[in-house]
């Protein structure tokens, strides 16, 4: 019955999300998550004979692999160089600020408050906190016709920070659960080095293969086949599936040259499908009892992540000597959290080493996503207005380097 | 029909730019030839070394009009480079002795509408416009 449920989730999720967006002005993800909640195992899902959510894990692995591939191939080395210090420093500051704020406070809470999982919980949640939802921010920039240095910085940062977030999350997963650093080191080195090497080789091989394929459909088969093969190999040989998929994307882009549309465009068309799956699956895991009991933790996570990244990006931008309209506002534009964070949280569900904390993490991330999607839009609009960058594109100008 | 024979009856000069030109310059070159949809990039020796289509150029230069971007498009929007950084280096070209029906499918799959005809030294002899092929087919 799981296949039936997936079909219902996709179609009904699309209808819910679209109607919610059109008639109530809420982001589509809200509709996706609400629909998923309706079909949780203890509600309509149970009536369909779906009693667990364990079956979602292989799909989440592949789907997150697709996103990691796209993130890995999002920029060439030349483009990264051209982004400039302001974007690089503000991104690193934002990621570090969110990570440190969530890790330190939740780590201390775990040590001090009974019933809250310990440092493992804190470090995984902190890694998830580093990601942002580019789609929400781009939509705001488009809606308010924003242009200028702050807008450019935000566009660069949202494109980059998920890459950092995925790397941190992969490193955290490699380290978590090890008894001691000296004992864990060979395994961690293998997990990272093998992922980079095998992902890199896969990128080269698939890029060579795609050169010979002129049909869009055949290229999609090659690319998705590569991602699924890597995910399977990662599980069998115990290396990081996310780092491997990112290395795959980066190598494909590197060997494919600047004009790499054929390597990414077919997969990019699947991105919304992946996010509908993530959000509806997150709804399946949603537990109202957990959310009510830990509402203060959700609010705390939201505040720490927001405060950490506002402060971190401000410090980063200031170190890069960015103008005041960037340093004062850049963190406000980065609040929305979305599919990548939810995908990471879902990846933990069903893993034995996260048995105590996975459901709590999924619920914290899902609930805070609902918060950030609405409050984040307001904050981004405020930041763009304060910087004087709204209503700047009237549709006439060419956006070359603005 | 062979590409060389078609070109004799329908001589069309392709739009060309240098790899070091800006994307705006490439777009302007295309706009100056309203019937053209593809720009071919020439190296210093005048050989064809790359291709850019109108849709691709417009997609980059008008990115601010789109409500959603992939991460790749986000980076492209804020780091504009030269034509050489965006062109497709693996250009689909036709030799004069090749049959149009043998290469047409590949060009359609790659969304190329001005099919480049080149000599053995990769110099551009002209382009076969899909628009002209369609016009001829309708006239038959």
C-alpha cells in the first residue's frame, strides 16, 4: 500500500499546496506538510494499511542524493572565485553562527535537562540548522523586484550555504556514534576519502557517457542511474552518500566545462518532486504530542538559528569590509529553512544510532520550517526594504552583474 | 539532401562572436540578425570552437525576470562571465557532404536552429536555418 500512499501524497500534496498558496497566500510547503500529517500512520495512513514510515528511508536517501548532486554542481571554480569575499565571508559567518548557537545551547541543555537527548542530538541539529531554502528567498526577491548589492549577496549565499551545510552534516554523521576519536579516525577518513574519490570518478565517467547521448531522456537515465548507484555503493561500502553525490556533481561540472546544462537540467526538473516527497514525508512523521511537549525547544531552535546566522553573517560581511546595507541586513534575508533541512532530518529516521532523537529532530525541523517560511519572508522583505533595494527592476534592464 | 547542396540554394551567413566577448555583445549580435537563433564562437584562427543558443543567452541575461532559479542559475545570475565561459564547446556541426536528414534529429534534441556547416578546418561556411527547412517543406 506504500505505492498507493506515495501517489496520493504527490497528487493531493500538489493540490493542497497550490490551493493554499493561491487562496490563503501561504507557501506551498505548508500545504505539503499538512497533507502529509493527514496521512500519518495513526490517521489516514493507518486506514490504508501503512503502519510505519520505515519504507520512506531508501527514497529519502536517493532524493537527498539528487539534491546533493545539484548542490555539488551548482558552481564552477571560476564562478566561485568571482563571487567575491563579501559573499564567501558572509556565508561562512552565517553557517558558523547558526551551527555554533544551536550546538552550544542544545548541547548544554542535553547535559542539564532530563528527557532531552545529549550532544549527538545537539550536533546533528546544529548541522541541519546551517541550511537555507533558496526557493523562498528567490521568490521574495522576484516579488519585490529587488536588485542591488544586498540582493546579489543573498543570491550568492543561498546558492552556497547548502553546500557547506551538506559537508558539515556528512562530517557530523561520520563522527557521531564513534566511541573515541582515535578509534574512529580510520573509519571517518575512509568515509570521506572514499566518498570524494568514488563520487569524483563517477562524475568523470557519467560526463563522458552523457557526451554521447543526445536525447534528454537518455541523459536523465544516465544521471539518475549514477546517483542511485552511488547511494547504493555508499550503503554497501560505508562511505558518505551525501559527500559522494556532491563530489559526483562537482566532478561532472568540472569535466563538463561551463556549458553543463545537459548534465544538470534533466535532474533540476526533478527538484520540486523531491521537495514534495520530503515535505509530505515530514508530515507523515509529524507527531502533535511531541510538538506540544517540546514546543519550547522548537521555538528555542528557531531563535538560536535565526540569531546565530544574523550575527554570524553580519560578522562575516563586516570582516570582508562589506557596505553597511549588506552587513546590517544580510542575515535577515536568510531565515527560510526548507527541503534540504527536512531531507537531512528524514535521513536520520530509522537509523539505530539516532533511535532516541530522530523523531524529535524531524518534528523540530518540520515545525520550525513552517515558522521560517512565514516569518522568514517578512524578515527578508524588511531587510531588502531597509537596504533600499525593493522595486528596483522594472523588467527592462539586463541583469548582468548587478 | 546534402548540407553543401542546401547551402548553395540557401546561402546564410551565421552569427559569430569571439570567446572573449561579453554575453551582452553576443545577444546584440543575435538581435542584429533577427532570423538567427544561434551564435557561433570563433577562436583566434577563425575556427568554430563553441555555440550559444538564443534561449540560453536570454535565460542568463533576463534571469531577474524569473520567479525561480536552480542553484546553478543563481550562481550564473550573479557571476556573469564571457561567452567562452558559457558556450557549448561540443558544437554539433555538419560537413557539406553530410545529409541533412542524418543530423537533423541531433540538432533538434540540442535545441539548435541554425545548423552550422563547416569545412575540414572547422571554418564556418554558413548555416542551415530550420526556419528555411520548414519553409521549403511547406512549399512542397
